[in-house]
C-alpha cells in the first residue's frame, strides 16, 4: 500500500496513517474562509506531521513520510471515513544504515529574492 517505499520500510515496527477531516480547517460556520478551502487542512496536516517527525527524532526514532500510498486500500483496511483525506503514511522505527547526504543546491538555485 506504500508504493516504491515498501522495501525501505519492511522492518518498520510502526506505520502511521496521516489524515485530515475535510471542511474543518479553513472553514467557519461551514463556509470556506477564503479560496484555499481544504488546502488549509492539508497545510495543517503537514505541519502536524513535521512536528511529529521532529519529536520522534528527538526521542531517537527515525521516520519516513510517504506520499505514495494506496488510499483506497488504506481507507478500507483502517475504516477511515470518506470525509477524511489520506495525506501520507509515516514509518516510525530505527534506521538500518546512515543515509548519504546529497549535494545541497546553492541558495541561488532554490530561492528567489525580490
């Protein structure tokens, strides 16, 4: 259910399914507060996931956030309601080896100053 990452997480003892409930964040009284709408749910979900992986790392765990996933199978397996959007699966465990640090891009390649 996690696509190309299945080999990377084969020994992960915990997999978390990250979701958000549509029509909540970014809505007031059932109405969108602006044009972003449910994008705010995705935004807040991403922030929540980020803090979760930072805390996990601080506790000595490693994580892998996976956007490649079969939402329909996850929804059926875990009885996730239709009004929730499945954003990611997060593997939690311990790394098997030290990861290689990729070459970092120069600042000018990633930032645009105005």
